[in-house]
C-alpha cells in the first residue's frame, strides 16, 4: 500500500538495550565506589602523618602499622556512614562535615602542641583551656602560631578543596554495588581487629603498647603511638565509660636506701650542727675535744593513722588507698628535721625557669640562692600535661598530676589538708598568694585560696596599677613585670611575721622575641653582647626581670632584718619550651643552643634547678641524688618540722632514708641505679652499676602504683576522708 508522506504512520525507534547497562545505572560498579572509598581512607592518613612529621614525634615501623591500620578502619567507617544517605547531595554534605572536623582536630593539635604545651591535648583539656587561652592574653600567641604554621594548615585544607572541586567524581550518584557495603564492613572490622591484636600482643616494655592503650593511657603517648584520631577516640571513650584501671601490686614504693649510700654522705654540713647554722667554738686540746656523738634513733615521719583499720571498714577506691598506704614504709626524721621551724617561707613557681641562664656575673641573686642553701645537682621538673598549671600542682601537692585533665582546677572543692598554705595557716602564719598576670587564668581565683592562702591577688583583682594599696602596681603588658609585682606586694606581708607567701611569676613567659615580649624588649641592651641567637638573647632578657625581682626581694628582707629568718623556695613550672624547635615556627632548637649541645628530650630537657635557700645557712648542703618537684612538699614539711605523714605523697623527703625515684609523664623514670626510657623501652645503668633482671619491672610497677594512687587521691577527695573539713 502506498502512503503519502503526510499519511505515513510514524515508527518510534526504541533504544537498543545492552546487557548490564541498566543494572550499572541502578547499582553502580566498583569503579564508581573507588573514589569515595579512597578519599575516606587516604585523607585521614595524610593528615595523621603530616602532623606527625610537623611535630617531629616518635616514629617506628610498629607505630606506622598501628596508625595505618586504625586509620584505615576509621576511614572505612566514614565511607559506610556516607553510604547511609541515598542522595548524592546528602553524602557530599556529610563528607564535607566529617573532613572539616578532621581538619579542625589536626590543626588544633598541631597548634597547641607547638604553642603552649609540647604535648597533645584531649577533648576535656581543649575545652577546659580554650577560654583561658583566648581570654587571658594568649590569643595573640595563637594567631602568631597559626601564621607560623600557615603552610601546613593550608595543606590540611587541601582534601576539602579537592572534595569541593571534584565532588561529582568523588561522590557519585549511583547506588552502591549490591553487597559491597557488607564487604567493606567486614574489611573494616577485620582491620580494626588486627589493630587490636597487634596492640594487645605487644607486651614488651613497661608500660607496653597494650598498657598505653588501656590502663597507662595518656593523651600524648597514645596519640603518638596510635594516631591522633585513635587517641582522641580513646580519650572520649574513657571520659564516658572510665579508663581501665591499673592493678596495684604489693610492692613497697618507698624502700629505704642501702647503708652504703646514706643522704648524709653527700652533704657538706657538720653532723652535729646541720648546715652550720649555730656557733662553732672550735679549738681545744685533743683531750678537750668532745666525744663522738651518740647515734640518734630517729622516728618515722608519720601521723597516728591506722590505715589497716580504716581499710577494714572502708570500701571501693578509698579502701584500695587505705590498703596501699598501710603497706608503705614511712621515711625517717633526720638531722635536718625542724631546721627551719618557725621561719618565714616564700614559695615561688618560676615561669620557664632553667639554671642555664644563671651566672654569678649576670644574675648574682639567683646564682647565690642556687649555689648556697640546699644545692641540688640532679634535679628535674618534668613537663606534665597542662604546662604551668600542672607544674604548680606537682610542687604544691607532692602528687603526680592526672593525665587528660587540669588537676589544679579539680582541687577547687577538695580538702587540701597537706598543702603548705593550709599547714602554715593551722600554725598561725599569715598566708597570701600573688600573680602578676590575670587573676582568673587557670581559675586561680577559685583554687589558690583553697590551698590555704587567705587571699589570692593578681592582675584584675588588686595588684594592678591604680588598685587600692597597690603601689606602684603592675602595669598591663605582655608579659608583666615580676619586679613591679615584688615592689607592690612586699609591703603587704613583710611586717606580718611569721608569713608564708606563694608567688607565680610571669616575666619569663614565651614568646622570646624583642618585638612580641615586653620584658625582652625592656632588657634588650643587657644581652646585646651575648654570643647567642636573638631568641636565646630574648629569653635571657625576659628572665633578667625575674632576677631583678629576686634582688629586690633579698634587699627588702635584709632591710627588714628578717633575711636569715626567711626561707626562699624557687621551682620552675616547666622547662623553657618556648625555645624548642618548632615552637610558633622556631627554625632551630634554641634550648640546645643555650645549653651548648644537643639535649636529650626524654630526660635532659627536664633537668632543672631548685632553690631552697636561707641566709642563716653558713655552708651549702649538696644533694646529688636524683630528685624532682614532687619531692619539694615532703622535704619542706620535714625542714619546717611539720607533723606530717610521708606515706601520703608521690615524692619523698630527699634528706631522709627513702630511695630516690623520679618519674615522668610517659612512665619513664630515674633512680640512683640508672634511667629507664619508656618510649624506647631501654634501661641505661649508671657507671659501675649492675641490676638484676627484675629491677626494671619492679620500679616500673612502683611508678604505675604512684601514678594510680595520685589519681585516686584527687578523684576521691581522699584527704577529706582522712582529715575532714
């Protein structure tokens, strides 16, 4: 049949269906899943290793394996979360949010590590310190650090930029291949399980990697080993559900020194007249000379507390502490017990102090105090987790600061019966505490009066220029002047004997530059000829202000006729981390430059100086044993003749028969036998010393006990259980 063009029926051609095409559009293919999968896995790996390289933290094959496996399993979880959303736009939004959160986490850890703490920070610490840092004069330091690490921060943002630019290639619209998510979930679980198997079977060292993952968890050490995201995951988990607890072993943590090396062997004082504070008549014939003094049977420094009886009626953590203290050996009173009884006491925590800047020519006041009185040749101030605040806490309580929290802030409502301030207050002393910077920083306005100080005065509540009775007052600069602070506060206490004063210094605070540090610029001319880089010169210049403050203090005490009746204690809060390589962009290790050689970062970096000085001591008393900030409180308690219980402290009276032990945040330690590096799991004995195979394990167990007990004292408010209100 013939049709005209106008009447010919139309035939619509149907597309030819090729096998598999429609299925591909509906469920996608492996190739369509690969970009999203790789992005979720590679991006956190990139960030983990970038920040690790920038921060120059520990690296080894096993650490690489831990971080890779934990991060891969986490990345696969992110992929599965994204695939829960069927619409591409929703998946894209979720992935943008997760990637941005990862960037903020890594950038925050990098900035805080290289600005204030030289340690990683957990969630509680970041939230707890954010307001302090931003609102108390340190916001400028954060901004400077951001600019110092701007390139590295930009690198962290590269993944999110790539995601925005190539979002349709990375986040495709096709549905996943049937069963593919199940395969990914299985791989994720197997990878995570393999990670745990590797960790839990690594029992070498004390603590082992298994310990750092569980009972010996600390934010920094765990993040260094397992990655920032895994460390943060553990931090959140343990904050919610509690951390696995260390099981204490029944090992005496305060053994007595062997007779071959008693503390008195290293002292220069006369046996019958400690520190030569009395008269030396001398002379006389052979027959006139006094006979050898009879040996003194010293009694223990302990209170009348029956810990065993308490343990029989207590429960939980308190019972555990009672049992622990019942097993301890108290240290003995000694010839220095009560040497300073009735004297005034000024306790100073010195910001970023180190004896390496002290010399007889440049800093005569500090030199005099460091090299007279009690002289500590092997003293350490470990850097704990919360910089200055933990430095204060360790010195004022004699306890290990708890990891992952601000221990000082947690004492606000605790009974601090054993502190110097409370003890001196019970003895009728006038007690006050001062600081030249903000009175609210680290909540000192809420914590320090609880330590027994009748008043805490700082900038903003009475020490500043123009405040009532503040003459001359402290000028608002950054940092503020310790000299102005001393000129202001000394009239408040010098005629109120007996007194105990606490002062937290500030002039030595980083940054160390002649443009960003008012104390450095003020004293710039004094360091112009020193053979150091500008950063080290700026550190010296800033600390000149602290030297001037100490000169003024000694002069005023002398003018008042009470210099010989006043004990001055100076302890660093931490080493000068502002001189570290990488701190806010520092190009080199300025601390090593100042010391004169490349320092060991596990031990030597924390070696410091302690002042316990009284002008009434005519000869120095040299302490060669290793000791540290946790030893200060029990040592001073003995020197001032307090009635105290030596079993209740992490540290020891260094003048007693207790064996020396210095422990660090990462569970490394030093004794009179040698030092154990927990990071490298190696023990280095002192020259000529041999120890048996169980020595390291024994001391490491003691260290774990001490850390655990200090934590429980804080968390249970244990001193309140012992001493009441």
